[in-house]
């Protein structure tokens, strides 16, 4: 659905994208993760035709970037692009007309888009009367009004409370069930882990890791991770090295990468000379993978 090859973009002499490759398949949710400045926004702006690039190619559903390809793309930016005093239907009508919709086709598109985000019953409600979660859903409906082939969701749950966040998650999964192809950017790693079929991690303008969650887990040299709290971290690290455990710091917490899962009493015995306060186990998740890739991949 979306194919990017050798995409390169310079700002002056600085390369913000360096031979970027990206291939998003029909009907999948692809998560693009990376720190601020890694190249996510530049990539999206190029896909949307808002920014020129220096080298490479971008195709959407087989179409090179052009005025025509813009109709294949729907974009829901992080900030809602809505007129607060207008109703949901009026907002969708405004944007639908930009895409050339009119008459019965426009009315049908408005109803279908609002139905897709479960807000058809609020069709005539003004945006300013809706909750934050509902407004975000209308923002996504705007991106769907012209029936795009590819939907870009940029930080779709930023600023939402947990209940509204879960509602957006369910909406995204329902759009996938309807056959929509989705490119999702997020700083919430649990969100990417929950929603995405495949994940790409971008660093310094390149995809440095990509795959399903199971595939990405292979990048961590561990079957299990233990978090250790102790009064003597140096001693704990020394003990870990004796057993062949690599150590990391996750959020300031001392962690050890275990090549195999071990009984808890065995682990406690290993660290019994370190004034151990607590020990807990974790499965390898996207947080660990992301930190491993971004902190240790040059």
C-alpha cells in the first residue's frame, strides 16, 4: 500500500532522512516509533506532499506522489483540525467538499464516516459540546470522509484520559477490521504493542529495527528480565556478571537480562550478598526493545 525506497531529505547539510526504506502492507496497522527529531514528522510530511525530498521514491497504492495520490490518503494530525462552533456533519461537509464531494455522495460520505467512528447519533452536535475523546474521533472521521486507501494517525491518543484512549484503540482496531491500512505514530509504547501488526523504529533518519513484536523480541538477548532493588548496586552488577547476566537501567531501575527463566528462589540466592530489597520479573516488552535499539544502535 505504501512503499518508500531510498528516501533522503536534507535540511542544509544535515540529512534528516538517510536512504529510508518502508513498506506498509494492505490492511495492516504499522507503528512508526522514534524520538523527537528521529525523522517521523519529516517522513509523514513527505508522504502527504507537504515537503519535497532530495532522493528516493514514494508510492501509495502504486501511485507516485502527485495531486492524484493525495486522494488516496487520509490524515488525522495530533491537533484536531475542527471548527468548534460547527456540528460534526458541518465539519465533515467542509472537508468533504475540499475533496470534491457534493450532493448525495457528500451526505452519504458524512453518514458513513460518522458511523465508522460510532458518532452518527451526534451528527448535529457542535464540536465544542463533545468530550475530548469524541472530538478526536470526529478528527479521524474527517480523515475518512473521502474513503482513502491509507490512513495516517499521528499521536491519536495524546492528551486523552485513559477511558477515551481505550475508545480510540477500539476505533482503530475496528477500522482495521473494515480493511483500512493505517500508519500510526505514537510515543506510547503500550499503544503500539497493543495495536500494531508490525513496528518500525526510526533513528537518525533510518529504520534501525522492524518487524512483529515477536520478531523484535529477538533483538533482546534475554528470555526474561528481572528488576532488582538493592542497597549495593555495584555488588549486584558484579554478581550478575558472574552468572553471565547483562545489566541495563530502565527508568533508573537496575535490570538484568536472563538468557533463560530461572526459579525465583534461585535468583534470590544469586543476589543474597547484595542487601536485596526487592526483585521482580518482567517479560520482554516493547519498552525494553525500544530502549535496546535506540540506546545501543549507532
